[in-house]
C-alpha cells in the first residue's frame, strides 16, 4: 500500500482554514506582522504539502503557523529596536473597555499558555487538536488552558477568584 | 470575575478581523511562484460557453475545463495526476484570459499561448499536436487526423484521443468532424462544438 499523501488541491485548505490560522496569528503577533506571517505559513505549508498525510489539516497548518510566529518573534527580538518594545509580541486591539483589558492580560501570558487560550477560545478547538497544534499531549493542552485561566482569574483586578468548569 | 464567556468574548474581539481570501491567494501564489512551489495555478475565465476552468503549470496552459464537469472534480484529478500544490491565482492566467476573450470576440484566429502537454502521451499526443495545427475556420475528418498522426486506420482511436483533449478550444478538437460532415462527438457537449464552429464561420 502506498503511503498516504495529500490529493486534495491546496487551495481548498486555504479556503477552509485560512480564517482560523489568521485568527491564531492575530492572537500571537503584533497586528502589523500578521499578514506577512500568514503568507509565510501558507507558503511553507505548500512546500511541505506533497508529503502531508492528509489528516487534521487545520492542526497541521496551525503547527506551522505557531513555528512561524516563534521565528518572527525571535527575529524581532534580535533587532535592536525591539529593545524599546519589550512587549512586542502583544497584539493590542484598538477598542477599549473590559474586553481590551482582559485581552491585555491574555497577551501577557507565557507564549504557550497564550497560544492554548487562543486556540481554545478563539477557534473552539477540542483539547486534542489544541495539543496537535502545540505539539504536546491532549492532557498538556488542557493543563495549559487551565493554568492560563487560573492565572487570569488571579490577576483579575475586579473580583475574587472562583473556580469554574472549563 | 473572569468567566469563560468573558474570556471567549475578549479573545474573539482581539483575533477576529476580515480576511480577503482573494488578496491572500494572490500574495501566496506570488511568493509560491518565486519559490518554485506553484505547480498549478488556476482561474475561472468567463466565456460565452460559461465559466472555463483554466489551469497552468510554469511550462504553460495544461488544462481548460468546460462547466459540464464539476470544478472540484477537475481540480482533484489534476492534484492526483500532476501535483496537489494547486492555488487559485487569477493573475497567473491573465494571458490565457486575454487570448480567449479575443478569440470569442472574433479578433483572434491563432493562439500564442505556451502549452504544457504533460497530460498527453503517445498517439493521443500525436493526434492533438496535429489538431493544434488545423487553421481557424477549417475542418478535418477523424481519419485525416489519424493519418496525419501516423495511423490512417486508427480513426476511432483518434476520436478517443480528441475526446481526451485536456486543452480544448486552444487545441481545436472542435474542428475535427466525421467524414460525411456530421459533427461527431465533443467533450464539452455538441452544443458547444456547434457554437464554436458557428463562431468560426464553418456552420
């Protein structure tokens, strides 16, 4: 039997998943970098596509996007001007209000927790797929989200902490 | 109190924005072409016969599909036969669109497009290459095309070869008729064959 390989035109992956990948990158990078890294992600995916086994294309694309976001973050922190913007990775929505304040705290989470939160809450991914995209187990993905939520509640300036089922 | 609902709302507000897929496809296909990764670029081209699916490789036009076959089925077949690296990239098909527009407007009799013959081989290819040389407004019989391709008695095989033409219109298999003048067959449907021959003043 032949090894499984992609036989779906790559364009259908773009049509089905580019919106999700874009949302993930908006959660991981400054707004100005999102378009470029999204394109880089899709070109890298196109390069690897003939060897892709066809399973979980969304998680596969998100894995590539996460690596590209990390590359971008590293490249940025090597540039001297990045010293002046220590919070370079924090995207900031234009709006103000409680959502923006909460998002600022999400943006300040460690990158892996933040990625887990974005995948879980922006894209509604199951923990199994969050794990696939982050390159960790389902259990570790769950733990990342729970720890992030706990940290957010601990830093919530408005109220006391209360556990809630996720 | 930060609830899951608050969190979901805040994360969505920060990560949701409009995404122009056509613009993204153009940018990706440009970068992919620069990197030698755009194995197949496609676009739908409007025509009097309905939308045509035009697909090119770096070597040239490789497939022109009629609307009587579903677009996705055509693309999937190309993914299997050539490469799954297929991106919608209308800008890569501008030349094809221009020449087809001119042909349908009656302003072009010969196509100057680069063609990629990789979907054809052997006798099929020989028949199609001979067919490509039939001038605008003229016709040949299946037997004549078979003979020109080196097998005078293989007119049935010539008919099958023309039916397998991956680049109709540009490779004008509509100019091949039965010896009595009957239309014969056509992959895009006989109405389409009739329309093309009418455009060329044959009918």
